[in-house]
C-alpha cells in the first residue's frame, strides 16, 4: 500500500488564512460575530463565522472565496486529479435564480466550482468527483483521495472543500432549532446549539514516489480512514455513537495502530446537545480514558462541507507543534468530558492524531493522521 502524504494545504476562514487561524486559536479568539450577509430578523440567531469581502457584483460568494483561496502560488501538476466537497454546492447562485431569475440554473450545480478550479489551476484531467455527504463531506473527500493514492489509482489528488453562508442553509438550521442565539460553546455543560461559519480549504495529497520525485515536503501522512452510517435519523445522530465508533475502528485498522496510540483528538464538536454527547459516548467506548480533545467550531463556526479539510490542516499543525488549541467558548466542561477538553492549550506526546466529522443522515468519517517527517 502506498504512503499518503499531505504535500500542501491552504484555507480561508472567518479568522483568516492558516497562519492567522492558528494564532487566533492559540489565543482563544473567536471569529463569530453578528452582521451576516443577509437579514436574520426571522431567525433565532444573528451570529456566524463569515469571511469578510466576499461580496462582489456579478460574482457569487463561492467564486470569490475560491479565487481568494487560490490567489497564492500552488505548485500542482497538470495531471493532478480534483475532488471537491460541499454540503449544497453553490447554493447562493440557486438563491439568486429563485429570487431574481436570469442566472443560469446549471451554474448552481456542483460542477461549476470544479470547472473554475480546473481552469484556474490548469488541470488537464477531465476526471472530477464532487462529494455531497452533509457536514462530513470534506473528510470523506480526503478519505476517498487517500484510498486512491494508497491503492495506486492516482499519484496526486487535490481535495478542495468549500461552503459559504446562505440564507437557505441558515434558515434550515434555524428551523431545526440547532442554532445557538449566542456563539457556540462546544462540549460546554450549558451549550445550546451551533453557530454556522463559512470557509474554503484545500489539501494536496501525493504518494511517496510522487513527493520524492517532485522534491516536496510532507506536512504529515493520512494513514487511516473510515466512513460509516448509523442510519439512525435524518438529522439526529445515534445516541450510542455507533456510526462514529465504526468509522474510527475502520480508520485505526487501516492505520494498523491500537486506540492507545492516538495522542489527541480533533473532534467534530458542534456545540449541539446531542452531537457533543454522542461524540463523548463514542470516544469513551473506543478509548476508555479519552485523550486530549478539542473543537474549533467555537472560533470558526461550523463550516459545513469545508470543516473536514479545515480541521485536518489544523490537526496537522497540532501534530507538528505537539499542542492542541483551546476549545473556544468552553466555560464549564460537560461532566462526560472527564478532563479531556479544556479552554487552554493542551500539550501532548505522540505521533498520531484522530480527526472526525459527522453529518445529517447518520454520516460519520474519521482520519488517522501521522506527524510529518
């Protein structure tokens, strides 16, 4: 089986790019604030993690986001395969079509952002996959890309995940009573819901041979991955965490490591009552004593389909530094957290870290990451 390396990565979030986000996380700062790019009078919250400057006449927020994300230089070979991931593709264009008309409906579909990326990056391969798997989309796209490289189907795969704030999605979470009126507080005893965010992120995955031949540096390896559904409910997770447990067990088996080798966990950690409880139940079942664990969604908001790639890049930085940032918004940890989660940074020893994401429909995905060499 071929080794899977993350050769490059980049992100844009409510707290800025990768370096800015990492600094903000360590300082315990949040990018959640009022002033969303649409009216919120009808909804339970006016708070979100939105990226400033995405409004541009004649351009959808997704297009502006992707252009800014790839404004810097990315050394990507023309034969690199492209995987994109989001929850609802370019839903903003669909909103415009319904409200105002005149926009080509086809531009709201999943292939439009991919076509833009292929043109921007001069990718020659016509092959493209778009992953729509709710809020686990980014992690599942990384798992698929890693499997392709591990099995020798590809040498270089670019995974780009994105989701922007739209009233359609915001109103849906509000109707489900999943939004918190105040900034989200993952794993807090008094948590009351999630805060939405927007982000774009990419990870360039390469095989060992490709990385060596092109003289690159590894940010870290994806050594295990797992995907599972608990088939519990259209929105609610299994209270026992059965799907997440299965996904993590697959990832550990693929990585050929015991649970005890996981030094820290980057959790999904949305701040909703049921999601956080489900995760803690699953981790307790898997690890007994839960390793140091954190969530960034109190700082960035829940970035939906982009979350998996954003959080994988943060986890790789954690492995590099031996530190997980504070869980922003945490005041009094849930009793079930058992000392594993903190509102201050936690140092850890070890070379492997677990990152997980879960989504509507019972979708769960997990990656085991190894420190870069």
